[in-house]
């Protein structure tokens, strides 16, 4: 498992990754996996949420792999603070069980997705690249399983804003929830990529979403999208 992702620009800077887990064996193991990839670079490790925030303040990475259960400051609180203070830093939460309620809370707080601790190395590398590209949903089938407990739970001003979505925007939201990239949505709808980009931006704006992951989380909660759909 070596080399750049197919299609990656040869002169593009490597994706900086901060690895955060309270177990040094985990941070060492994941760091070793990431360092085998020419387009990825481990910028550091941390063993609690507070240390992670300090590390990001010193040297903001592109992506943070964030454990949830840690001493001093848990990963959920750290993720929320990163979303507020460093919105350009993408967070992938690390969890033992994808049914963990903390996973959903972390994505509502600002995480771009999650990966299981037992996931193979290829999933870990894919997760980092996917959230960095910001052009597709990370592991949409797993997200649907987590979403099953939260569909239709939303209300209030966000729900009112969602009713302003046009028919085309609602269609785009459904395709986002299926995990399609902008290019795939363009092909599905027979429109240009720039048109899709405009629609996605409008959907995010109307929902008040930070990114496509947050938009899909809100879509499930508002009942716009259902886990079994698509």
C-alpha cells in the first residue's frame, strides 16, 4: 500500500494529519500506516483532547484523527472547539462501535465523518483523503446505519429553512446522502459540475451546514432523507 492516490497532482503538498488517541500503541500504529503514503504526512500525535487543541494551535494540520474517549478533554468536546476555532481543519472521529451515540454527536459538533478502530489500513487512508477533498461523503453506508436512530429528530428554525429548498436542491441533497461526489451528481443530473457546486452551496447555506457531511446529518434529522433511501 504505497504511492499517491490515483489522479493526485504530483507536486501537491502532502496532506498533514494529526493523530489523537490516549493509547500510544494506536497513535504509533496509525502514524506508521499513514507515513507509508507519499501524499500523507503525520504532523504529530496527541494523547488527549487538550493536547490535540494545543497541537492544532501550534501547527494546524489538514486532518485530525480524533479518538472520542480520552482523559483531560474528550474527543467530542475537542471536535466542537476545533470546528469553531479552526473550521478548515477536518476531523475524523475514531470509534470502537459505529452505533455509539457519540459518533452522531461528534458529526453534529463538526466532525467530517468517522472510522472504526478495527478498520483496515486502506479505510484509514481513504478516510483522510476523502475528508480532505471535501467532495464526497465518508462511508455513506455506515452513516446510514448510525442515522437510523436519529431520522426525524430535528425541528425548529433549521427545519423551517429546509422547507425553502427547491426541488432540485432537495434532489441534490438526496444524492449527497448517497455519497456521490460533485462529478457523479453532475453525471446523474446531466448538468455541469459548476452547476452542482452552486446547488451544493445553496443547500449548505439554507441548512446552515458547515459542509456536506453536516448537511446530510441535518437532512436525516429533519426527515428529508431516510436511512433506507437510495
